[in-house]
C-alpha cells in the first residue's frame, strides 16, 4: 500500500485514475479546478461533471487547493488537458518536492517547444528521472465499470516504473513496464490525430476498409515519428501504440473519433467542445505534430491532412484527394526494420 497519492485533474481520466489508485493507497486526494466539483466529490463521492454514475471509494477526497492536495503526498499523478499542463505545473512550483515521483497521464505534444508531456513536467518541476508516463487503451467509462483494460508505464528508472505499476495494477487493469518513455508518449499523442481522420471517414460513410487503411498507415506514420525522436518502433506495436490506436479510432467513447464524425457533418471544434464539455486533444496534437514533422523532415501525410482540414480550411474532399494522389511507397518506408 502507498501512503497518500495526489491526483492533479478531475476530468474523466482523473476520476477513473483516482478509483484505480484508491485500492493501493491509504488515501487519494484529487485536485479539481472547480471548487464546486471538489465539494460535490467530498459530499457525494461522485464527480458531478464526469462519469457521474461512478461512486468513488471512501478514501478519495478532493480540493481546489494545491497545497492541501499535495500535503504529505508520496507521489503525484498529472492528468490535466495538454494545453493547461505547463500553466498548472508553474502553479505547482514550490509545492512539489524535487524527489516526488510523478506519473503523467496527459497525452500530447506541446506546440512551439514540441516537448512531450513528461518533458513539459520535467522542464517546469525539474528532475526528469522521477517522471514517468502511463498510456494505453483506457477509456475511463469502461474502467469505471470494472471492464478489462491495460496500460504501459514508461520511465528511465525500472524502480519507479515498478512503483507506478503497483499503484495502478489490478486484476481488471493490467499494467506493463517500459523504458521507452519517448515512444510511449509519441504514440499517445499522435494516435489522437489518426482517430480524428477515422471519425471523419466514418461520418462520410467510407467503410471499414478505409478505416483499416487509415489505422495501419497511421501506425506507420507514428512509427516514423517515434524513430525520429529517438524512441523504439517496437513500442508502436504495443499497448500505447496499436492498442490505444484501435480503441481511440473505433470506440464510441473516443472524443477524437466522435469529434471527427461530428466535424464531417458540419460541427466546428469549438461547438463540439462546448456541447460535450470535453477537450479534443487530437486537435491540439494535429498542430504540434505537424510542426514537429516539418522541423524533423518526417513524412506525415495523415497529420498534414487533419491539420489542413482543421486549421487551413481545406475541404474534406480536397484533403482526401491529396492523400489518394500520393504514390504508394514500400510499406515501411522511413523505418529501419532490420536488426
């Protein structure tokens, strides 16, 4: 059993994570941006905005006060939207001990700096060796129902990876270890971009073959980016890669997939996020991944297409035609697949 674990973020994944951690900790304290959400969690043991039917364990409490949440914490879980991660970390400076273990559940690439989420945390809070990342096919809605899921926790330190593995693991939530934190985080970010493309194609009624093509060519694109940043392409075949890609591109719970469908029917990003109260991380990742690919000279046709649709006003038919006009390469171009 761990002592106290601090969870920074009370969205769907933060709520589900608190439930998982509660089985292995004396108590879990959740930071909520809204004081009303914190008060409701403490009073009813339910999050009034996300996963409202899920009853949190008795040893989970919430607060709007960072200091109260972090007081006496043995470790910290970061699970806030990518666009707010750096700002939240800046607010946490001075409250987080230099050796406090941190695991990052946020998925994305920071625009401008092109830092991965664990790198953003380390950049602000210091000591990169104590920062891990956890990712996988983990829809919070199903985790809260006790359905089987799995994740991989990646960290430079085998000891720290084992600590967070034990903090999250259960019979229904399988957790594996990796040292390829870059690969895990690139997979986590870029699969959301592919999921938007899959949602658009599903919304246009383009069929299962097209969906399969987008997912597999998307995986090849992710692999090229993983290699370019120094990650292991084998990671793309695991839970953070193919596992999360399948779930995100096909599930009704996926906000990136469902946004793509809504977008194909004429709904804007702003309207979708306002209607659902959810952040579409793939829309942010489309911008930052597009920037990163240009900087490193990586061919990323799917990312380019999603970026042009969302940010350049390219018509869906025109973007599709640009993809179809490309000459097919050998299947795994841009990757060294030999030992």
